[in-house]
C-alpha cells in the first residue's frame, strides 16, 4: 500500500517572493528571522536539505548560526559539503494572488486563485450584518480589524452584559465571532458561524468564518479556549483530495485541513489542539493500514508565534518538530512518502504589520526508495498536489507538474 504524509508547517516561509513589496512585505523572511534565535536547532531538516533550497542562506552569525548548522561543520549551510542531502527539495512559488491559509492550501491541492479573497479593513457592511443580526437574534459588537486576544479584553464585559456577539476581522479574509462560553454555548456559537457562512457568499465570500470562544470573569482577564472552529468557503474546483477519494483512496485530514476544504474530498478527519497533538495523531496514522494521503496542518507557528511576532516561540516550535522527525521517519514503510511544506509566510521579525507575509515556501520529500535531488524553484504550489496524484498513478485535472521526475520517475505508475 502506498501512503503519503503531507505536513504543512503553517506559515514557515523561506524568503520574500519577487512580488512581495506589492503586498506590503519588504525584506521578509520567516526562516531567516527564526534561525537567528538561540532556540533554533533543526539538524534533521538540515540533513534532508532545507538549507540547500534556492535562496536559503545562513542568518548571519551568532548563536543562531551555530544552532542552525547543528553539525561540527557549519559549511553545509552554504555549500552542502558536510552532509549528504537525504531528500528531494525545492523552493515553492505561490502562483495565486494571496498570502493566506485558505488560498495557500487550495493551491497545494491544485486550485489557482487569480484574485485574493475579500478583506474588510473598515469592518463588514450593513448588507452583511443586517441579515446576520436578524437570523441570530443577537446584536454585534466591534466590527473592526482587531487582535484576537485584545478584542475579548476590550469588548468582553459588554458582551457578557448584553449577549451581543463580538464580530471582528483581520488582514486575512475572515469573519470571526468571539463569544463567552457561559453566554453562548459552543454548539450555539457554531450555529451562528454556519449562519454567517451562508450569508458570506459571492462578493462577500470570505475564506473562513471562525468561532472564537473564550472564558473569564467580568472585569478580569479573558482567555480564548481551544474550541476554535473554522467554517471555510467551499473550494471552487476539483482538488487532489477529490481525485484521490473518487478513485477509492483514503484522504485523512489532521488538524484544520477539513475546515480549510469544507470537508470536500476528505474521507476521515481528526481535529487537534496544536502542534504536539498533530504530531501524535500523525504517528498514530503511521501505525495504521491505509492507502492514500494523510494531510496534516501544524498551526502553532502561525497562530501562536507568527502573528504575535514571537521569534523565540517560533524557533522553539520548529526545534520541537525537528526533534520529532526521527520518530516520524522511523515509522515509515518502504512505499511511504513524507512531504514537508508551508502555505505562506508570517515573519515574526517583521514589525510593519502582524499579517501573513508573501514568501516562497520549502518543499522536502523523503522516502525509503526516493533518490535525493534539488529541483530548484517551482512555478506553483500545485506541483505538490500533482506529485501526490502522480505517485498514485493519476493525472491531475489541474495545472501542476509532478516532482517525481528524472531518477525518481519509476516510483509512479502514472500513464
């Protein structure tokens, strides 16, 4: 049985794309920033070939440089002379016009987005809020772009007093609803999100409606809980997930993958509370018999560290993942493939905004039968979806080129 484990390190960009300035992102580099931290240590991904990808260079010295090398001979970061590369590597270019989670994951799966999803820097218009208030029977507080941790402090007391819902957005294409779990039970909050999802279609078709429950006393410190739930817009075309499931393959979603694709093309799913649980669920699926794709999102890099501009936290989280890689690779079977990539950047050192950043992303593919090579810079994230399908002997219905080529072409039975 062939299995592919595709892990998305959410927001792990590796340097500004050529058009980054048009997105307001100048000189951004998530990997460059976090690798300068003394808490950064990724010897296993270095051995796979992370630092041989196009444009990836040492951070410029200091303790981060020592940790980044992870070996006695740090020249490998520059020349690749110290350690043999063990994986297929490439630099991935986002062809779509955006830099958010939904568009990034959709492109990985084969959907090209010629324009960004709608955003609301001045809040949502009355044509959206009026039917939302009518159908929920509740008022609306805030309706502005806001920090998720700050908005509950500023509007939490008013919410508890009135029962009105805290509605806010960000630089991303999102409609977020924050509510205290004692005021609005979780299932009721989720139903309000479904109502918003039905309203937010067409020109107002935001990428995600997000439930943001919180707890805490009036006049005190409010805290978000782990019961977040995303309600994504339906993908507008056929994805690799659809092609796999329609051809009898398993498509297992770990983390928020099911939400990103609105369940479309997914045969089994499990939600996770963060990176550690996501890794544990991945290890469990490695022990299971199935044929198809296990698609994993590790969200903490973006949610906990990137947007909060926490360089040390981001570096520690990457170090933790790298430390668990030997367990993951140790459970792989002869015909398994492991793919590691990202969906966009979120440079924690970039102070102009707290938004995602327009960056290239890494691609590393490892398998017991795979011959290592560097494939340079690719033209689209969709090459990942095309490669997954090619491995299972399928031709993608979308634009994308397989990376199982040259000396690795014999791994696939595609016709």
